[in-house]
C-alpha cells in the first residue's frame, strides 16, 4: 500500500486504516495514533537536526524543530502527498469540508507515523518519516531562526509594507520564585493581538513576537 509517497507492506492493515479514520467516523479513530506519531516525528526530526547542524544551540535547534513539526507544515505534507483522498470522515465532517482542513490533514499525518511505528518497528518508521519529510528537511534555513523573533517579525511586516508591531506591558506580578511580565504584541493594521509572559519584559516581548509570527503563518 502506498502512503505519503512510500510503499509499505503492512503486517496488520487494520492499523493504517485506523490511522486514516477521523474521530467523526466513530470510536475506532486515529486520535491515539496521533499521540504516538507526534512523539516519533519529534524524535526523528530532532535527531536529523542535531546531526546536521553541529553549530546550533539547543534553543536554535528547538525553534528549527518547531517549524518542521507544527500543524501548518504537516498539513503541507498531507497535501503534497495527496493524503486527503485516503482519509475516512463522518458525514458531518465531509459536509463541513473536513478533507481540506489543515488540522484534519496534520492529525492524519501524525497518525500514519504512529501506525508505521506500531506495525513496522522503530527503525523502519524512522526511515519512513525521514523519507516523507525530506522535501522539508532539505529546505531548512538555520539563518532564519538565528534572528531574534522581534527582528524577524519586523522584517515580515516590512516585506508586506505594513506598520511595525506595537508592544505593551499589561501586567507585572510576583510568582513564588520571581517576577513575571505580561506583554501584548499588536499588529494594528491586521487587527491581530497576542499576549505572552516572560521573566523579563524583553523575554516576554520576544515570546509574544514569536507567537505572532506563528499566527501570521497560520493565517497566510
């Protein structure tokens, strides 16, 4: 059976059928397999980045990994391999256009990874995931994540000829061990606002900017 561009001989085909079954169909769906697939995807991508980019710090590797395993990227993976046509959906989900929903597609990709792990074992599953993700792994640009989030957000908005983001300190409060700062990042021209907390105003602003970048990517 060909799945995500790869041919596999399944020991138990019921596992891959479950991976392709959305929760709208019934109880025997792919939600638990998503959990498993998410875990091995993260490990495979982490290992690849660790071996490929010796010069990157832990934080830089984490930011790079997050770009590769996030829902938006996995939905792209599903569309690239035309996985949508293989997903089983309930009648209500079909009517609401579920086959085109990024969340449905991304979840199915993770579930397939989980199914391969259960049926084929860790070694084959790791190879399978690396092959599937290859078009995205080779496009990785470490220079992007080396920029701080505020600078990166500013560049994104400038490229779109939009006004720069605004940052506002909303609150400052003490936790058991230190002081926390709540900051708002706002892009007025797009009507977008997002909050984040940090141990300093600077860190809170960077965190908020990072979340705003993710939000902008999701709404493209």
